[in-house]
């Protein structure tokens, strides 16, 4: 398992557009991917799951990956989060 924490810096939090980007990237990998916020967990491959967390600005989130391509998935998701200025 690979895990990485981020602090959300997007003023609107993880809203529909960035959630959609994260889900699109997550679905390119075979490993299980989860996003955790406020002691709740959602499947990062599900837009409904990600949106249900209602992640606001300055939240700390954790992304975890378990499976054969877990490192590649975490690296790709990190790239999206940093490039889209969603988190640090």
C-alpha cells in the first residue's frame, strides 16, 4: 500500500471539475484507490464517492493505493493535484 497526504489549496475545495479529473486518472490504473477525508473514505474511481466527501479548502486528504500499479497511480494523481493547484 502507498499513501500520500495533501492539503487542499483550491479555493472551492475538491468540487466537480477537479473531482472528475482525479476520477479519470484513477480509472487508468488497476489498483484500488481510495480518498480519505474527515474519517470517511471513498473510492477514488467513483465521482459520486469523491463528491460525497464534500472536501473544502484547507482540508487534509489522504490518497491510498493498493495493487500492482500503486506507485504509478499515486505519482499520476500527485501530478494532477499539483498541476491543477488543488493541493500541496
